[in-house]
């Protein structure tokens, strides 16, 4: 299984810290994720009563599953140490930060997720990043032209 990356998160947010966590999933959800069927767009993580939950992550129903009442966008519990929750919760309150899922992958048969403590980018920061990317591509093209 290749990792599923939330590209929109890297465009809209500046990642300050990352952490690997687990997820509480049903068997059919695990099969669906291993098949590459998960969407992290518009998903985020909330802290409720000292627990972390993944919101708005879309895991479609596994094709061969016989489930009738399946909710693909249900809230899923994140498995993380209590001390880490307290640490990130205090950082969120101090600065205007949020927790975003960045990547989902399989590690030794278990589904893992990389989450990031992020700060939202301003529009001008996004434009500046795009300009730098375009300049880098143009420079690479010019280099190749002279090498040939």
C-alpha cells in the first residue's frame, strides 16, 4: 500500500510539528484504506474531553463488504498518548493553530496516520510559494537546455 498524502494541507497550512498516531477503525475500513480508498481533503482533528477525533475523513464502503448502514464520514478516534494531547492542546490555545491529518499509510500491517500541528497560510504566502516553485522549474528547464 502506498501512502495517501493530503496535498491540500501542505498548500493551505504551514506544518510546525508532526506526529505518528493510530486510528480506531472497523475491519472493512482497514481493507478500504489498504486499497487506497480514503480522502483527507477538508478533514481535521478535534480534541473533545481529552480525546482526539478525526472529523470529515471520507473512507468509502469496501466493495465486498455486506454492510447496510455504513457512514463513510463518521468521526474516528485517534490513538495518541495523553501527555501529547495535553501538549498540543496547550499549543493550539496559545497560537492560532490547528491539527490536520497529513498522511495515511500502513506500517507492519497497522494503519498509521501522520498528523501535523499547523498554522494557516495567508494568501500572499501561497502566491509567494507558487512563484518560488515556478522559478525553480524555469531554472531547471534552462539548465537542461544548456546541457543538451
